[in-house]
C-alpha cells in the first residue's frame, strides 16, 4: 500500500484522493483508472490479491496507515460559491512520511476480520 501511495503522489501532478489509492491498490477497472492510464503503472497489480481483497479492508488499511502517521492526508475546505455559509470538503493524500517503509517493517499489527 505504501508503494502505491508513494508512486501516485510523487509521479502524478494531480491531487490524489483516498479512493484513487484504494482503486489502484485493488487493481480496479474503473473509468477513471482507464482514463488516467493508471492500469499501466508499475504499482498496479497484475494478479488478484490474497489479502485485503475487499474495498472496505483496503480502506481500513489506508486509514490505519494515516492514523499511525505513515501516510499523510490533508483536508481541504472550500466554499461552493462566494457568499455561501456552507463548506464543502475533500480529503487528499499528500504522501508517505520519510522512513515509513522501514517503520512499518519493524512493527507488527494484528487485525481480526470476520
């Protein structure tokens, strides 16, 4: 997962959302993946994964990496239009913190999945 985050945030010139990371990690075949040619990236899986098979599990894993401080995200708040009293928000993935892979390799995390 860290490799996907790192590649997408460093090698593309656009804002990357959590769903983008999840879709690339899972080998999604969405219109956005095809349109941006992300299915040709070296981090795009060529085989089905044996772990983290569902979108919910991948989303949980990405969120866990953010909570543990290994992946950085940013929340952007903006007014939909001038004078609006409401705000819209979006979350973008900034990147992997330096030393994240080494830190992750030294730790052991246990999860219970139904």
